[in-house]
């Protein structure tokens, strides 16, 4: 069965008469992957901040999607600028297709008032899309009696033309902005703005579609009479469109003392997709979160949903060694942006 799946995947990738568009990997805990969400978020949480993310999507299938990402960002007050770096590896079908990327983000901050700030961001990066050709099988390798091998057990040789290079190198650029106060935020990001070519073979000319992300939310203090209370409720939403695919994530994030959690609903506009539960722990300036995507679409019961783990270390957060809250005239952002 897996050989058939590999053949179908290879057909979608390699044959020139197929039309397919790739979409970026997305994290359910999207605010725990800020450098992936919007380049304008570089330095919004002051930092130095370090993020690590792991996502295993559709583990119920024989081979699904696994994504790893690590990131760093920091605000430099004298330059009124934030800088960020993200490295990501996205694997499809146990590495049949690998996407490696590195992205540099820069954001400039200016205050509209004492309580409202805006950050404008740009990003530039490099993507390496790599195909594991040795794992592919084609229909001309099928022996009607022995399958993909001959009578001695040796694999049949395909007549498919082998590409000169099993991968492609892509230059990638993006931009974005975010406006925020202590209790509200809203942002827009445009990624892959040049729609670079991502075809591995010379016979196809697939483009990486531009991705548009809109995200916004507000923070409600649950214990306003308590000074420096961190108990909060943050309703928020994220809309993404890329190529022919669109999705809307809407839900709420809750922070009570050292514990945080959330519930989200994701819809891709052709059908309901998933209900997402998030639970985590914050210890001083360190946050660890886990989320599970419960599939409610027609794939329910087959995919196994998605598991995700996030780790955030913000040395500039409250109680951190570089606690920016001790600085005069500081402008704070909602707690969910401090992940």
C-alpha cells in the first residue's frame, strides 16, 4: 500500500500535466511560533527569546507530515528594531520530500502614542526542497507476477528520466506589520511575495503561492483588582490564504497563574477541519505547551489528528534575567505575544 502512496505522490510532483500547489506547514500553537507567523513579531516580546516547535500531523496514516522549527528573536532598544532568525525542516511521507528553510526577520518599531505601537517587518530567506528519489516507485516497475521486483527479489528498474538534481534552491521574501497595545493586537503578513518557482524537474513550472495571514485578538484581565495580575482571557483569530487553500482559526487562550490553555476551531471553508485543545505550563520565563488537533472532517478516525509541542524561553519576560518591565516608559504587549 505504501508503494502505491509513494507512486501517487511522485505523480503529483513530477508529471508535467498535473497542476498542484504547495502550502506551508502551519502550527496549531501559532503564537508559540512567532517568527513563522509574521516577520513583524521580531522583538515584540523584547527577549532574547528562543522558541522550539514540533508537529506530527496525521500519525494514524502510514506516513504523514512532521515539522521541526527553532527560532530566536530580540529587540534592540537603541536601534528601535527587532531581529529574528528561524530554521525549519518540514518532512512529508517520512522524508520522501524534505523542505529545509532559514529565514531572517527584521522589524522596526514606532509608537503611535504612549499606549499603542506599530512594528513593520521584512524577511528574507532560503529554502531547499529535496526529493528522496530512491524511495519512489513507478508503474513501469510493476511485474504482473512479482510486483516491484523480479523473480530473484531484485528491484525492477524504472525507465523514468532521473533529474540532474534531486532538489531546488529558492530565495524567499516576505513582509508584515502588527499594531498593538497592552490589551489589543492585529497584524498582517505577506510571505513568498515573489511566488518563486519550486519545481524540482525542468518539465514543470510550479510556483510557491504567496501566503497572506491576518491575525488579531484582545486580552481581558480576569482579576483586574489584583496588581500585576497575569490571569487573562485572550479571544483571537487567524486567517490564512495561500493558493487555492484557505483556513480560519478562531478560539480563546486562557492564562491562570502558572497554567495556560486554550480551545480553537479550524475551518478550511470547504468543510470543518479540527477542534484544537491546548494545555501548558509557565514557570517564570519558560513556557511548555502541548496541543492536539481532533479531526472533525471526513478524515476523522483515520488520520490520528495532530500532536504538537512548543517550548518558549523569553529571557526578557517578567522574572527573566533581562526583565524589560523594569525599564521606564516601556510599552507592553498582550501576554499571548510574549510566547
